[in-house]
C-alpha cells in the first residue's frame, strides 16, 4: 500500500461495522442500534476532518484483482464524502423509530453499512476499475434495501432493480475493456491526455455509450429509469432517502468522469447528454404529476431532478472554456437534490410510521395540525421547486444561465422552454402533495379526528434527524455567495474548470423572471389539470396514468423475459447441434472411435478383493442367523458390473464437449482465486 494509509480506512470502516453488527445480530437490539449510531457519527466526523484538510489525499492498494485499487480525496470527493456521511447519519438515527416492530432489522443495518462503504469507494475512486468494483458491490448490497419488506411488490421491484443494475454493470464492463484496449489506462488523470491523442475516436465513443448505459441506469436516466418509480414506494423510507439522494449521484459521478476526461468539450457527446437530460427531466416531472402515492411522487421527482443535472453536464461540453455557470449549477444541484430528498423521504417515513399508508387519499389531512412537519415539507418542497431564497433556486438559475449562454440559441430555445415548463411541473406536484397532506381534510371523519389528536407523532431522535436536516438545507440556501459558491468553487477543479466564475446577481430581474414563469406554469397545471382531471367527482385522487405507457411491463419484461430467452434458446440449440454434429463427424472420420473395452470376467484386483470381503461378511451373518441363505448375493459380480459401468461412463465423459467445458470452468475458477488473493 502506498500513499495515505488512513484513506482506505475511511472506505472500509463501514464494511467492518457491518461485520460487527452482523455478528451481534438481534441478541441485543439496543446495543445494535447504539453501535450503528456510533459508526455513522464517527464516520461523519472523519469525513469532516478529510474536508478540512483541504489537501488531496491519495492511496493505492496494488494487486487487488490484478489492477489494484486507488483512492483520492480532493475537494469534490471530500464534499460528497461528507454529504454522504451526513445523510447516512441522519437516516440511521431515524431508522431506530421507523423499524420498531419490524423484522430483519439487523439485515437492513448490515446492508446499509455495506452500501455506505461501497458508495464511498465509488466517490473516492481515481480509476474506472476501482469505480466499477465498488459500483457493483453497491448494486448488490442496495438490492437488499428494496427487498427488505419481502412483500410481493417489494420482491418484484427488487428484481427489476437488480436486473437493471446487473445488465448495466455488464455493459459498463464492456466499455471498460474498450477504453483499456484503446488507451492502455483507466486512470482518470491519464485518460484525458490519452484520449486526445487517440487515433480511433469511434472506439472511445462506443466505450462511452456502454459506460453511459451503466452509469445512467444507476442515476435513473430515461429510458433506464424503470426501477426508480417501483423501488421507492416499497423500500423503507431511510433507504429511499439514500437511494434517491446519494446512490443516484454515483451514476452522475460516472457520467461526470466520462464527460470531463474522455469527452471534454466534445459537441456530439454534449448534445447526447443534453437530449437524455431533457427527456429525463420532462418525463420524471410528468410521472410525478400523475402519481397518487407520496413516495412514488418523490421518486419520479428524483428522476426529473437527475434530468436537470444531466442538462448541466451536457452544457459543460457545449460551452467548453466558458462553462463556469454549468459547472457550478451541476454541482450545486447535485448537492441540493441530495439534501432535499434526504429531508422529504425522512418526512415520508414519519408519515408512514404513523399511518402505514402512502396513498394520498389515505394520508390526506395528516399534517393539518403539525406545524413542525409542515415547515420541514415547505423547506424541501420550495427548494426543489426553485423558489427564491431556497437552494434549488440558485442551482436552477445557474443551469438556466448556462442554457442562455450557449451561442446556438436557435435549437436551444425548445430546451429552455422544456426546462422552465418542467420547473413549473415540479412546483405543481409539490403543491399537490402539500395541499393533500397539510391543507385538505380526510374524507373519513374518524380518521381525520385521529390524525388531529396525534400530537406525539415522532420521538426525539427522529425529530432531531428531521429538523437538523431541514435547518442545514435552509441555511445552505440562504447564503449563496458565502457558502454555496465557495463549496462549488472548491469542487470545480474535478470538472476541469480553469476560468473562475463571474459573480452572479441571483435576484436580478432577468433571473427572477424564470421563477415567475415557474410559478405561472404551476398554477395553470394545478388549477387546470390536477384538480379537474386527476381527481374524480368525489374529490378523490385518481391514478390516470395509462397502463400501456409502463415501459417495464410493456417493453422491458416482454423483451428480457420473453423474446430474448426464446431467441437465445433457438441460437443455443442451433449452435449446440452444430458442435455435436461436428464432433460426431470427426469421430466417424479423422478420429475414429476405438471399441469400448470388453467386459472382463473379473473387473480387477480391487473388485475381486472387495467382493470376497463382502461375501465373507455375508457368510458370517448367515451363520449367526442375521441373514437368510436365500438372500445370499454374489458381491464379486455386483462390483464387477459397477466397475464396468463406471469405466464406460468415464470413457464417454472424457470424449464429450461438456467435460472439456467443465474442466475449463474449474481452471477459470482457480485463476480468479489466484488473481484475487495472490
């Protein structure tokens, strides 16, 4: 190991904590909970120390899987490491009350800590190989979050999540092979120079597309977003907060790595990311407007906000040297979205813990007499909608500025219109949630009465996690120049920003104009569409999203579980027949079969001795009366027959293709073990 030895400890400490909690199990639940709290609080303090050092720590662990693991903690990584630590700390504190009466809580804590370590491994990685290793660990450990409740919906959603993660990971691995083949390196710092001198940009672009599929699937980008609206409603609220707030950012981290190292200032790549971002932004907002489930709405909202971030990444490519607004907007919206979804999903957890419902018609009116809960929701809701004086307004203003700065204003005008319209949809669906939970009364009068009388709806630990998260988000947004821009400036080197950003007057009239358009669109959508169309005559919220637009059930499952296995089966049968036919032809012509060994009277010395011994034991049993004479058996003949069958079977097996493949598999397994441990 070379470099700072403490850096790998920061990454692997959660893994060790997961091992400790797994060994402790459910034998002492209080000790388990305290240990989990101590681990995440300690890790948060370590991340603060990393951030305050302001120096890029580096560490390399050679020999792991042949290529080794490398880590770095520069300003960008330190900020996101600290942000991840803060989110894990708050969700773990909330988990204690949320999981009261639940089963398999220890399993959740183990999965939570394993995913924590894998997430830090992704953010601190300095080469694509290290990124891929921890990316795949994170996919498998976070699968347990989605499947935690073990209901039919949870297991189905978990299967979808795992399928997207595994397929995306395999495609990403293909991209890694292509990059290494063309450039000879996977290190971030070397890829940019190597890519600039590459003589075959088509291979790099193909590799970029493969890796974009893997990273985009984790980020929840369209059309690979299918897991996101399904996983969040069934996953526990603490897991949803982390899935939405931080795990999607590992996908964004990968897209940033590709953009800033392989395709820096590449116009075609920038337009591709911009198109994906625009579609994701609009599609997620539309899905959220139609949703009647509290957590599903927040999940679709996450998809939309990922689209905003992807637009910022695309604009970095298009703007080239003058990309300061895009860089700052991208990073700040990443951080804003993480903090916002932490707060809103924890709030959803408080609601679910009290009502055991998430449908808007059932939780309607729950927050009418709960001002603390209302203020927390408003802090997150107004921030994500981009209302002035909140953090989301700052990042969306910067992203809007980057769109306006691009010279090719002709075809960018539709992008700007969709950007502003999606912002209006965001405020519209957040207004729908606010009015349903905090303004309207439940149509069941007795249920509403029980909601109103419920004064103590969370313990002090949950209150601490909720209110501190809201306070951090509020303070973060109130100081755009002194806090937000300084943090973004420190992290901008990761995105190759060479020219310092100019001071932006966020409250100038032309910037406030965007917020005004957002407000007008939200009013029109809520009054003209949500109230008259998405509610029935009984004032009940109705899910009117057409079933034929469900990509998972209409496209992905029929193709992946129906058409592809059938086509694969046909090809497999054809190739299997060709191989078998070729082998038979060779055996009948060039390699003629020798006749099978003649069955000898005696199989061999071993069969004869074994048979004689068993017959002697049989004679003793007959004399002692333990066995009858008519049951006497010729064990020598029996062993001879078994011996001949074994030898014939071995001869056939040795000549078969399956036996060769079996031997190849054993050799491949031992090769992997050698690469991993030696």
